[in-house]
């Protein structure tokens, strides 16, 4: 149950989650994204960084099904109006990278990928993401900042 033991515990949909957890049954989730089989997305890092749900998912308090933020698009509004669910934007590494860049640029945060600036001294047009690059950046952050960034690839890939 994680955060929802406290957050919105009185909401009917959260109560349903608690019932499944209490029975030890899997939750029949509605798929929003289909991640590649080798990837894994834990919300923990974003929760620890105090990223609000609305940052990625939009106004969750008004949604019946949570997806990624799609903005105020007329097409989505019309689909919602007639009771259909709009398609979620593709969850790609590029989508995540762009969000991290935007957050770093506008809020001065240290979301992963700002290490690129330290690595090459400028913001490249495309991310320099390789397995070795991620591990080296995490090692450097852990050594210089006392961070606890995971060093294993299974953090995002399995």
C-alpha cells in the first residue's frame, strides 16, 4: 500500500487497493503503459525527491484512471466528455529524459541527467545514456555528495 496507507486512505478506490492487499490478491490494474520487458520503473526515487503526482500524471484528484500528463488537449477533453479514455503518451526514455531536463532547467533540481553537464560541460542534443555512463555518474554522485544512488542496472532494467 505504500503511500496510500496515509494519502487518500478514505477514498473508495484506495479502499479497494487495501482490500486486495488485505486478501493478498493481485490488483487487476488497468494498463496505462506497456514498458519494454527489460525495464522497471520504481516510483520510490520520485517520491523521495518530493515530486508531486501531478507533475507526471496531471490532476489525479479529478481522474478516474491515472495516466501520464497529457496537457489540456482538445482531443482528450472530447474523449473524456463522451466517456472514452484518451490514449496515454508513449512512455519512452526520451519522455523521461525531457522531463528531467525541463525540471533541472526550470527548478534547478539535480534529477539524473544533469550529470551530463558536469561530464561534457554543456547540454548535448541527445542523451549520452549507456550502461557505463549511468553507473559512473551514480558512483561520482555517491562519492562527492554522499548520495545513495543505486549502482545496479536492475534499478531501471531487469
